[in-house]
């Protein structure tokens, strides 16, 4: 993988500012942080090099939620989804290693744009899908996460069902915790893409501070209005990512 190098204070400022804003949005809306970081930072860095930095930052911010959501998750439904995702994640990581950086950047932008449009429509499926559908979604979602660290396709599946918001959120946290744990483990084994520890630490701390602040700002915003704002922002950034 390409080693990350901060060539100027401008690039360093972009990194810190992007991590902070992405963290705030993650804290307020509950999603979108990694997508925003990847859409912006892949304009400056090799996607393979920045990938694990984003993974570590979001992993640190998200794992604190796993314990509180453990009992609320619907494990009978989630275990097949999680297992199929864990099988597919190494496949996505393999393609991350071999694909052209421009192709990866545009793949990320395209997936984010499509998922944001679907979420804006408020689409939901009327009946609970069978387990084989969950297994297919888990496998495809795992491959996409391994390549891009974009979890929105699986989030659409989990939040588009009949489960309550509390259960859907718990399911999403459980899946995200399992998927990100495997990616971090594989990243440690592989050397985290030659990412300097200081680089990852600064990004993670900035992102976590933003998420902490965003969670406290949440009560001042209309959730529906802010979520729509985030989705429109993701669509705008995805268009830029495809064109640039």
C-alpha cells in the first residue's frame, strides 16, 4: 500500500477539519462520518493508504456503543448477516490492494450517491425478508465494506425493515462492530497499510471529539431535517468524487 505523507500544513488542515466535521455529523445523525471522510480525503490521498485511518477513527468512536446495544440486537436475524459479511470482507480488502486508486475513489463515490438517493426516498420493504436474502446482503455488504468501508447498503437493509428504530439501531451497531473489528484485525496483521501511528491517532482523536460534540448538539437539531441535509451533502460529494 502507498504510505501517507503530509506534504504541507494545508493538507494537514484538510485532514483535521474533515475528521472533525465528519465526526460532528456522525454524532448528530448517527451515520455518514466515514463516507464524508473517504469522499474528501481520497481527493488528496491514495484510497488504499487512507482506508485504515478512517477505519480506526470510526472504530474507536463506534465501539463504545456496542456494549449498550448488545441486548437490544435481534441476534437470530443478525448472526447469518454478520457471518456472511465476515466471509466477504477479506475479498473486498483484496480488491482494495489490486485495483487502481481512481477506480476505487469513483466506486466509493458511486455507492455513496446511490445509497443516499435510496435513503432520501424513504424506501422500506413491507415484509420481513427470508434469511437467504440477509445472507446475500451480508456477503455483498461485506465485500463493499472491505473495498470502500461504506456500510450504507447494509444500513439500508437493516433500517428498511419492520423492526423498531431501537432494534434497527442495535442491529446496525452489532453488525458494524463485528465488521470493523475484523478489518482492524486484518489491518494490524498487514501493517495498517504503512500508515504512521501519529497520523492515525490524530485522525481518530479529532473524529472522536467531533462525534462527542455532535452527540451533544443533537438536541438542538431537527433529526429529520439534519439527516436530509447529510444525505444531500453525501450526494453532492459523491458527484464531485465521480467527476474529479
